[in-house]
């Protein structure tokens, strides 16, 4: 997968050099290019914003730098023989980012992120590129950030971990919260590791039993309990297998 990010804060994307995404890049599973939008300005102040038509607070990001930047990035990518990208626009007014959307984005060979700042990008930029590219406007939550770069980090990590070979243990995202399967849409249950006792806290006996069926049932029950407590809205989306009464009677 190729990822391009156009931003006025390229250093904000430095975390894409470490941990899971950094390893995926080192192993050639991800090809990440971060571009400074100001490279496509031509005035001595490297201006990327201006006052909003119709008045109002804040500033709006100008069309011209974005147009030049995206045309260049697209040309570079196509030269690399890449398939057409999808444009991913972080915005508070976008489609909620979910595990399902992460899985959908992970099927595309090229994601082109346009994290804005100020009050956003002049709408004509999105309209212009929507003429030739699929555009995903994505919200990572019902709160307002100061810009889209944090959203790019979140989206990139959630997508990268779904790419073949990126997660060490292929099982790791099998029981993810929200991943398909019997535990789909259930929140993670509690996890434990050595030492067996810590400051007077022990381990649930079932986890030391070696009885895999009982352990699996306990984990499912704990996931159901936590989901019911913290996200009852997810319960109706759970696979029927999550409520398998037969198991419970065992
Ligand atoms: N746009 C806008 C905007 C509109 C009103 C007030 C403040 C902003 C700041 N902002 C500028 C760029 C940008 C990108 C993404 C988010 C964003 C995403 C989620 N899920 N929350 N916030 C915010 C962003």
C-alpha cells in the first residue's frame, strides 16, 4: 500500500516512522510519502490560507497550493505505476471512522490524505478531485480537533494493522473488538500476564485452568459484560454466536 500525506505540519507525521507502521515501512509493506503543502506556495510568506468568503471566524485553506500539490503527488504516484488513489479527507463532518471503514480502506492500494488546518480547505478542492477520484470524508470521533493530522495517524494505524503480514501473529486481530466473527462488535475483555500475584491482586482462576473451552467462554462473557456496560448500542450488532446459550449451559 502507498500512502501520501499533504500537510503544513510534516513533522506531525513522524510517528509513522515508529512501531507497527514504521516496521511495515521497513519491511516494504507500506510506502509512505509525506509532503509539505508550503512547497507549493510562491510568495515569500508561503501563504496557504485566506479569510473566508461570507465573513466569519478563522481562515480557510486556499485552493491553489492544494491543487498544485495534489496534481504533483498524483503524477508522481502514477509514474510509480500505482493504481488511482482514494482521497481521504479528515473532517469533523465526515463518515464515522469504524473498523468496517478501516477494512474498506485497507483494500485500496493507494491512500492520499489531505489533513487540513484552520477552518478547513476551500470546498472546491474536494469537488475538483471528486471528479476523478473516490473521496472519503472521515471523522474519527464526535469532537473537534485543531487539524486533520492526528486523524491521519489514527486511520493509518487502524488500516496498516489489517494489511497482510503487518501484524506478527495473524490471530492478533482475529478477536479484535469490532472484527468479524463470534466476538464481532464486542469490546475487549480484561487481559492478564505474569506475575500470578501483584500487590494482592490475583488472576481469575479459569485462566490458570488450562481448560480452553472454559477460558474461551469466560472471555466471551467478560466481553459481553463490558460491552453491555460501556457500549450497549453495540449489543444488537453482535453475532448470535456471541450469545450461544448451549455453551453457557455446559
Ligand atoms: N475542518 C474543520 C474545523 C471545523 C470547525 C472547527 C475546527 C475545525 C478544525 N479542523 C481543521 C481541519 C480539520 C480536520 C479534521 C478535524 C476533526 C476531525 C474530527 N473527527 N474532529 N476534528 C478538524 C479540523
